[in-house]
C-alpha cells in the first residue's frame, strides 16, 4: 500500500478514475474515502461525487457512475455499488486483505509510512514550578505531552523536549531569604523534603512580616543582578526541585530528563534583545508606565485592547516577555518548524496573544508554526476539581503511589508471577491506568478521576488491552508451532480482524494530525475486541488444518505487535505475562 491508509489508497484510484473520465484532477484526500459505518454492508465509502458533482456539471449519481466505470481497482475491491444520493460503496477482496496483512508480518512499522516532510518540533510540556511539588494539575500536560513526543518521533520528526520550568521571578526573593533565615545552605537546600511546606512558610512570612518582605524584594534585585551567593542558593533550590520532578518522571516512565529542563531563567540573556527588537519593529507602546505590546483583536470585557506587558514599570520582565523570547529563540536560533505548547486551558488566551505578537514580529510564519494544545480538567466524583478528601491539592506522587498499590491488588495472587514480576506488572498496570484514563479522553474535555473505572479489566482501559496482549502471548507460547507467513481470510471474524489490523496506519495518522491520542486508544480497544471475537469464532490451537493454525497464530502475533506498539506510543508498558 502506497499510503499505509486504505482510504487514501482507494482515494488515489478514485482520483485516477476522475482524471480518466473527465480530466479532472483531485488529491487522494479530496476523494473523501472513509470507513463505512458498521452494518452498512461495505468496508469503505466514497463521498466525492456529492461534493464534486456541481463543479463538473453532473448529478452526484451520474458522477458516481462515471467514477465506477473508469475505476481501476479490481485488485483491491469487488465491483463497487452506488448507493443513496451518490455514495460509492467499496468492499475489499479477501485476497487483497490477505496479501496486505502478509506484508505486515515482516514490517517493523506495521504499515505506517515515515513522514515525507520531517519537521523539527519543540514541545513545551510538564513545565512545573520550582520550589513547589508537582500536583494533579501537572498530570495531563506531562502524560499528553509525552505521548506527542512519542507519536511525532515515530512519524519521523525531530523532537526537542522542552520542560519550561518556572524557575525565575519574584517568589525566589522570598524563598531564598527564608532559606537563609532557616539556616539552610546551598548544599543542604537540596535535601528539603517538604517543598510545599517550605514554600507556604515563606509565603506566610512574606505576607505577615514587612521587614521580611523588604529583604525578599532586595533579594530579588540581587538575584537578577547576578549576585553569586544568591545565585548559588537559587541553584540549590532548583536542584532540590529537580530531584523531586525526576523521581516523578522516572516512576511515570516519561521521556523527560534533566537535560530537557529549559526553564524560564534560560531566556534571561535574550530578554533585553527581544524587547528591543519588538520596539524596533514598532510594536511596543508605553501604557501606565509599562512597556506593552497590543496584538490586534484581543480585548477585555470592556472592549479595551489587551496588552502583553514586556517590561514592567520597575524594569522587570514578565512571564509574557519570557514566552516571547522563547518564540524568538526557538524559531530564529534553533530553526524549529513547529512549536507545541501543552498547557492547561486557563492559559489559552496568553498563548494566542504570544503567537499573535510572534507573527507581528515575523518570528512565526508559514515555515515556523506555533500551536497551543490545551486540555480539560481532572474532576472528582462530585464534578468539581479533583481534591483530597480533606479538600487539599492532590499531589502527583500520591496519585502514582496509589495507582501502583491498587494495581497490585488487581494482579495479586496470579500464580504464574513471582514476587518480582508482580511488582513490575503492578507498576505497568497502575501507571498505565493513570495515563490511559487521561489519554483516552478527548484532550479538550474534562474527565472524572475514578480508580475503579480506570482499573477495570473490561471496557476501554489499559488493563483490558494489557490483558488482551498477555493472553495472546500465552496462546503463542502454548502453540507447538511457529506462526506462519501466509494469512488466510476465511471467517467473518477473521476478516474483521485483518481489516482492523490494516487500519492501524490511518488510526495513527488521525491521532497525530489532530493531536488526539484518544483516537489511537479507541482504535486499540476496537482491535482488542476484534481479536476477542476472532478468538471465540476461529479456533487457533485447535484449528482443523496446519495451514489454518499457522495463519491464525500469525494473526495473533500481529495483533499483539499492534497492541504493544500502540501502547508504547501512548507511553504504556505491556507486560508479557499478566
Ligand atoms: N510553569 C507554568 C505553570 O505551572 C507553565 C508553563 C507553560 N509554558 C510556558 N511556556 N509558559 O503554569
């Protein structure tokens, strides 16, 4: 298959027919060939006759007939049928399905083509704040961002991971003063166990003791001025926080490492030039003593233009200055083609404004694109923000620990696993459940955090997929022969499974194009259920001929490889025994 995508393959043939019949040129995408709804009696459906009829001066049915008459696709489909106002229904032939499935047996990429237009992506994700513990609010950005890294790398792009740590700004004055008051040094700072407690104590002091607040402000000036003692203490705090972040990333199995920490402070050397360039391009204005950029089209409720402040009246830079410096740095210095930002929906407008200014400044254009990828909230069973029973913020680390503990209950007592394996499986199941619950929800929607639902062994969960895979592997172990290298497509359930397996490239492409991991999740779930009805209807170990057995074992292995690859792109491990 040329495209790895059956719909595009047929689209190409439809385009060929149009060219032959009317000398009209369209792309395979414009042929609009999609999988048919279940129960329609066909595999794919072409909708192009409806959208193109007018353009070529024919009724949709006439045009559909012309396409069918000129179609050269007998190697793929049986004679197409025209239905309703002018749909063309395609049914794939068993011999084509069998031959295509056979090519997958020896293809590491399971039919997925590498991109022919590789880009250089930088993905801003996770991005917690220093001197604070990661909490439930960081789960989605970390899990979704990591999935994008994997999907884009697999597609063949260069991907730079960017952990935009909040490691700079006014809070550090108060944190460093508090550090000194409490007798910490730069070395010992990297052993503050209770970061949140430390932050809160500093904040309380800042709010209640004017003398402390005064010192804190003076300390910010020292920090920004590059005072060595202050910087050393600051580094201690950052190092301590990074230890905490690294522990979470390790437990979670995401690809972020210390090398990916490119925090706000990184952009300090570029801030002045960024502001200068914006000013030179005539984009800045003084407003209330602050230097601002007003990107067109952004107004507040009173319809007054909204600014990004790039230099406060006290001369300091802001969160916005840093993000603008970031757009400039990544596009101009590092020549990335695509900037992605996986940040919660409350910051949507901020990024829209930053991108608008980036375009005005000429940093963003057709070759350097920025895209904001927001996500909904994680809710508790009461439909409000997910909180602890006591009403506090849920710590990220506690979610992970509880997930693994609960998963241990699910897998406990499996006779075939020793203690060490049980622990590994519990980790894969527990962490997988947290990730999958997140990824299988439409990114922009909220979802309710529900342990029982995410760890259910039936339904669209990672545990279900992990079980399905482990069961397949157990069948393969029990078999007395190796899977064959021919595929037979005989039974309906067999045919349905083969078709599903061949749809992996299209499912993946759909997920990547719209940054929608839930589409891949849905596909994997359908694949696992297709396998389970194949397994019920088509005996494998007890197949009546050797040929059938060899083919069914090959299909079983192909299904397992699809599930394992799909899960790995979501960042989820698939234990071999479960
Ligand atoms: N540290 C910020 C927060 O916790 C998120 C940073 C997002 N990335 C960015 N480039 N502004 O809200």
